[in-house]
């Protein structure tokens, strides 16, 4: 059975602070990023690790500084969600 990966302790607070700095509510940010609001909440709560594609999208949409970008990308996994090898090309954002 696969083990759920847990993001670093600073991931959730960094993501929440970046969203607040962008002046977006949870639902607003989720829509802008292209995520479900409950998934974004789970990310902010430190319960989930984003895929690399999702972490990059979050950093871009929220226009985070380099330090926050490093934190966000450090939690990313390359074999989950939109980046799962079985999805081959399905992870492209439009």
C-alpha cells in the first residue's frame, strides 16, 4: 500500500500567506489556479503534497517571491496527480 507523503512543516503556512498576500480567498484562489477549493484547503492544512505541475501553477498564479517558490516546489512530487507517468501528456494546463 502506498504511503501518503506529507509536505514540509512550512509548506501550508507559506501557501496560505502567499494566497493572502495575493488578496484572494480560498475559493477565488482555487478557481484562479484551476483546483478544487477543498484540495487547496488540504494543501494549506499540510495534509497533501502537490504535484510538480500544481506547485508551479500555484507559484505562478500567486506571483510568489523566490523564497516562497522554493518552499512550494520543495513539497512537490513528480509522480502524482497531473504528473503521474500513467497520464502521459494529460497534465498540460490550457
